[in-house]
C-alpha cells in the first residue's frame, strides 16, 4: 500500500492558519493595528472601504522595516518579538506569533510600503495569495503602510458567510475601540468609504472614552483605583442608572490587551448588587496591570482569553475596587453640610411668628362626576378622559364578557378552568381591580381569580397595534416639527441606524442623516407623541443588538417588538381603576391575548376549585 500521510503545500497551510487568525475583516484590522503599535507609532490611520471587504489600509509613523525584514515578515512564524520558548511567558507586546501577515497574505492581495527613519528609500512588496508578485525599492514616508485588498477573494465560501456592511463595520469599530482605548497616548484616525468616522488625538483615558462614546460619558463614569501586591486595577465603571440592556461598553484590559473573561465580569456585576434594574448590564473600562509571570496569554488564537495564576484573588480585588467607587459616589451625592428642611431665616427685630393657615374649598365635592380621570390610550400614552364618557364606552352591566373563544363544556362547568387559551372564559364580575406591588392587576371572574401582568399585557397590546400599522403601512407622521431635533450616536450605533433607517422611516419617523454620526428628526409617528425620541431609537438599537441581523421578512415583527418593549408601562407604575379596566378590555379584544410576542404570559387564572383544595 502507498503511504497516505503527506505535507500540505504552503499555500494550503497558510489558508488553514488564516482560518484561525482571520475570521472576518475586523480580525485583519486587529492584527494590523497591533503591529503598528508594536512598531512604536504615535499616529495611526485606518482606512476601510465596503466594511473592509474591498480595502483595509493602515498607515503608521513607526520604526519601519528594512528590505529583508519586509520580505521575511510574510513568512509563517516570522517574528521579532520572541527568540526562545521562555519569552512566551514574558510578553508585553501586542503581536508575537508571526502568523498575522502570512495568514492575511494567503487570502487577499496585499501591498506593503515601508521605510526606516535612517534609510533613503523604502521597500514596496505586492503579494497575492501567498505568492510574491513583485518587490522593488520606492519612495515613501517613514513608517509602514499596508493595504489589504479583496479579502477572501480566493476563498469565496468564506466571503459568502460575511454579514452586511453595517454589521461588519460594527465589528471593525469594536476592534478599533479595543486598541484605541488602552493606547490613548497614540493618535488614531478612522475613515470608511472616504468619510471620517473618528479623529482621536492623543489624550487621557477619560478624554479618549468621551471622544469615542460621546460627551455624556463625562457624567456617567466613576473612577476605579486599587493597587495591591498581586495587581493594579484602574479605569472607570458606569453609574447604575446608566446601565443598558446589552453588554455594550464592557472592556477588560490586561497589560493593555483586551480580554474576555466571564468570571471577572461577574465580579463587576456582583459589585452592583441591588443597584441594577432587571436584565441590565453596567458599563466599565477596567485595566489590570499584572506581572507577566502571573498570566498565560498564549492559550487562544485571537489572544482574547488568558489564564491567571491566582484568578480568585483578582476577582476579589476587582469586586472590592468597583464597590468602593460606587460607595464613594453614593456618599458624595449626599450634602451633609446643609439640611434643606431646617434652612430657616432668622426673624427681624419685632417681627411676630405667623401661624400656618390651611385653605379650604367649601364647594369641593369628591363625588362629583365631572372630574377628569387619566387613562392609557391604545398606543400606550396617557390621555385625559371624561368619566361621563367612560360610562358610555363601558356599559354598567355587571358581567362583561371579554372576547375569547370558548367551548360549550367550559360554559357548563363553572368550577373548572381549562388552561388552553381557547377554552378560557374570564368573565369579570365587577369593574373592580386590585393592583399588587404596582405590577399585577387582580380581578374576580365567575370561575376564579385572574392575575394580569400589567407590563406584559400592555406590551401585547402595543405589539398588535404596531404590527397592524406596519403591515398595512399606515403609520401617521406627525406634523413637521417647528424645531427639528438633531440626535448624535456613537459610530457603531450610527452604522446600525443606517442599516434599518428605511424601516425606521416606515413606522413614521421623518429621519435623515446629518453628518457622520448624527441624524435629524423632522417628524415622528403620531402614536409616539410626548416621548423621548432618542430613547426610543436607542431602545430599537439595543433590541437589534440582542436579536442580531434580522431577516427582511421579519423586520416588521422585530420593530413592533422593540417599540412595544420600549413604550409599554413598566412594573412600578401605579394605575387607576379606569386605566386597569381599559388595559384589560384592550387585551382581551385580541383573539390570542394570553401570550406576548416573546411568548411571555400576560395573565394567569387561579380556579376557585384549586383555591378550595389548597385552603381546605
């Protein structure tokens, strides 16, 4: 039998390595930015086209390379960072494996121009699919410029798996932030399709965060500082009231290298115990400075995971440091010097003390029927409703039959309630409701007690309302605003807005681009009056991040869900009797009122028979 084991050709081996190192354009951006930093650059420019699929170009003013080094840098396992195995456990540089350029050159067309400070001429190398096409001397500026064109041109299967330009650009931005944040002493510029996305001058860490994520972060962050014999912790954590529904601005850096670590993330979240709203995540930018002998960073191809020698101690230090910062903020917010309730001016000489008086309206009648009451409209917003009109809308018949299909058997058997939604007959005996814990509405039926979750119920109502408008394309745009509102997003969110802007317009927003990361709102849907427009759009984006890239045929459902979640009345909102009646009437007007669009229960019925079994 012939031998069956053989060595792979270099081009095949390089493509396999590229599969580990370069999963998408953002992976190439990360590797090239790290190389520029290791070269000692103080100014780095990133240029991308078509989300990096057509072009990724990085220019730096670093040390540059000689002609020999420039050619050798594209060989596998060629590196200037390590010389022997022991160096793997004492790494302070960003890149060190010597696989990045070789892997990128295997799946793209790469052009490199480089020149050292003391050299008169530089070197220009062009490589296509691991094959050197040309190498010649050239005139170029000091430093290195590398252009990666047509990524995955020779691996079409991998290129087909890339997402939309907006999603891929978002990934590139995330990698850009992970490099730009720890190296805030370096100036970074970023351009996409000839438009400037970021211009970040060398600055302090706080200023770099503000330049990336917006001016409002100046008031949102609390400084963290802790120094022990094991490690040093520095950076910022966000205030609890500014937490988000997605794990957005969460950054851990170990020796200025971005890492992912669920265990350490838990340490920060635990520090926020009883401070965070449900299903919310805090923002943090935390830097761990530790001896390289205490960590192993060579355990993952992308170097985003590392091992700690004493992980439990670092967990405790991070938790204590974050908790201390949150505690200081709580104390600083209390003014112990002035107590407003006893801030009384002294009397003037001869002035008498005037006893307090109470004004009484003798004509006031608490049982007067003409007073105004508050109720929620079908779109979820508070409207003033006259109680006289209320009686016309809702008949005084004691037994109000809510609109749910039911079987004859359930009519006959009054003491049992089938859990199947088609066999439930909730009949409200009186228009009386009890709100419990400002979250649940309890009312009596003929067959038992019904408990309604007010948030889930309103979310269901709003979803059905919005999906009907979207499917019929009949959202009404409010009259053009006298003063259009300009809303600014960070670059990553701005890219996502661009992807769903047609759908945002479809639901009634009159929105247009107004700069690289700004949008102008000229009109809003009539159903969204008196709401925070930016908050609604941010909630849409957060739901989009949670859900991921939404298929075209499901976008209406996604948008209706996001709007319903954003605008529904929340737990903690105290409702009046009429509001509760209105909510329940609208809920049971739908054929399937028992579930939200996400499958959560809107109500639960406890039969009298079950209560009797439990109590007797």
